[in-house]
C-alpha cells in the first residue's frame, strides 16, 4: 500500500503534524510519500492508493493551496482511492479545513477510511498544543491499520 500525504503550511505547524502522521504510518509498514501542497504532482496522486490531505484552517476552511492540490489529484482520477483529511486550528474553532477537504474527497468518490482529525494550535503561528504530535502519530497508525488489505 502506497500512501501520499499532502499538506499546506504557512508557519510549520501543519508540516509537523504531517510528518508525525507519516511516522505513525511507517511504523505500521506503510510506504508513505510526504509532499507540500505546492510541490505535489499529478504523478504523486496517481501513484498512491491512499491520499491524506491536510491544511491549516483559514477562515473556517482549508487554505487555497491545499484545495488546489487536492483538485489536481482529483482531476487525475479519484475512483478507487482511499483517504482522509486533517487540519490545524484553534481549540475554540467550530470547524476547520479537514471538513472542507473531506467534502471535496467524498464528492469526488474517494472512500474515507478513517474520520478526519484536527490538531490544536495555541496561536496563529503555533506552537502546537501539548500532545498533538503524539496524537498525530496515533492517527497515522490508525490510518495505516484501516488501509491494510
Ligand atoms: C488568515 C488566517 C485565518 C485563520 N482562520 C482561522 C479560523 O477560522 N479558525 C481557526 O481555528 N484558526 C484560524 N487561523 C489559525 C490557523 O489555524 C493557524 O495559523 C494554523 O493552524 C497554523 O498552521 P501552519 O503553521 O501550518 O500555517 C487562521 C490563521 C490565519 C493566518
């Protein structure tokens, strides 16, 4: 099983979460490629059976770069793909980027294998709240478990 983690970040917090998710998935033996949204190519999406897409929450949604990258992936063909989404946000936020990215995936026909997860930042530029990277590693293990044939 090959998985692709695509994330956007402005100040590094969502990148830390993406790398922690990747570490959790690798622990369970999943092959993972991690790409920043701007660098993700059509071939990256085509070559992965699972897409995990994340973003910082901006104005209750995902950043434009994350949505643009997922659109690029969807255009290569979403049928048969599995995935989930994540975001970083304030603890007080009612909703975030993960829900928007999930909706995009679902509408395109990606099978959501694990419910989206979000990770708390304590300020606009971070830091992450305590324990959030460990939570991301656990999320990665959970995703990898759900992707097992
Ligand atoms: C323009 C802007 C809008 C934001 N809007 C929200 C928001 O609606 N809800 C929220 O919880 N956090 C919001 N935030 C805080 C971001 O969630 C936070 O900056 C982000 O998690 C940091 O991730 P990064 O380091 O990967 O960029 C906003 C931040 C910026 C810069």
